[in-house]
C-alpha cells in the first residue's frame, strides 16, 4: 500500500497563500514585491493552475447541510480535478515553484504558520492520490473536508467581530477566485494594522480586491485623489503657520501626478495611505 505524503511545496492552496502573504509584507514595508507579478503570471485566468486553485477555493467556501450532499459535492470536485490537463498542470506548478525558489529564500518564504493547513493538506491528498493508494488516509481526508463543509453551513451567516471592517465587508462580496485568495490577508491586516482609519482600510480593501484588475484599481485611485485634495485644502485653511500651508499646497499638487500615471503600482497605493495618515494627523492637531 502506497504511503500518502503531503508536500506544502506542491500544494496549490498553500503556494498561493504564501505569495499573498509575501505581497502583504512587502507592500506594508514599502518594498517592491516580486510576489505580485509571480502570482499574476502563474494564476491568470485559463491556466490549469488557476483552475486547480478554483477547486481548492470551492471546497474551502462551499456549504451543505447534510453529509450526503457534502460527500457528493466533494466527489464532484475530485472528478473536476481529474478533468484538468495533468501534464500542463505539473509543468505550470513546476515553473511556479522554480520561480519561487529563484526569487525568495525558501525557508523564510514558507515559515509562516498556515491556519487552515490541515484542510489544504486534505484537499491535496484527494487531488493527488486515489483511494486504492491508501483507503484509510483518503477516507480520513474526506472526513476532514466533509466536516468542514458541514461546519460552514452551521456558521452561516459568518459572524465577525464588531469593528472588523475589512472582514465584515469582505464576507458579503462575490466569492470569485481573485477575491477569495486575498481573504487570507484579512485577519492579518486587522490584527496588525488596527490603527488604520476607515479611509485607509477602504484603500487596502480596494488594493486587495483589484490586485489583478489594474483598471478598477486606477478608477478607484482617481476617485480617491479629489477626496484627499479636498481634505487637505480644508486642513490647510485651519492651519495658522504659513510654512505649513505652503507645504500642504505642495503635497496637494503632487498627488495629482498619481492620477495621471498609466499604471497604478504598489508605491502609489502606499502614497495614498500616507496622504490619509497626514490628514489624520492634521485632524488630531486641530483637536488639541
């Protein structure tokens, strides 16, 4: 009987989550991220890797109230996985892993703890092995996933903590692959950056949702710029120092350049966040 082994280095769900976390870490530290172009290139629409990620996502998100329905659904996902072009999928996954190895220190890249590791490992085993390989382990993996699917139904609607704005709004959005992938970042953002105000959280949410939709992101940024300019103008009118007024006018003029750029990059999103931080500090000064 074959021994079933799980490899996080070949698990599509884990590979994607690690890339997402790398993007978050790089962006929040103001660093140019290598992970974003890797993610866009390897998980773009139409790739076998993207299709497999869709199946990982479907199993994680779907809910059924009966065990029979959950088992039928799980079998349908396994059948869908078998319909993928296996040679193309292996080639695409090999290329992804190679680029990750070439771009990052692998030990550091994979060191983050994955909260849903058991579930992702169970999906991997069902996709990579057949019941004949090891019936007991396959049954255990199926049971883990069936329990998860049933639990999803019990927990619906999702309850979120009061004030957890990003997660609250994310839970009601359309659950396509692009949005689901970034859902992994929600808790990390809320826990680490709970000092962000509503405007900053909104910028982050739009950046996350539209990471592969540069047109939508640009449209959002272009709408955000006049909001910032108006807030800076109001703040400038309340400032007594002529020097500060001049500086505020300078930064107010500079933000227009972002709206004129052809492509919105990570640095532009960070700049928008910093502008909101400036407005926040100016408002604090006024209340003192």
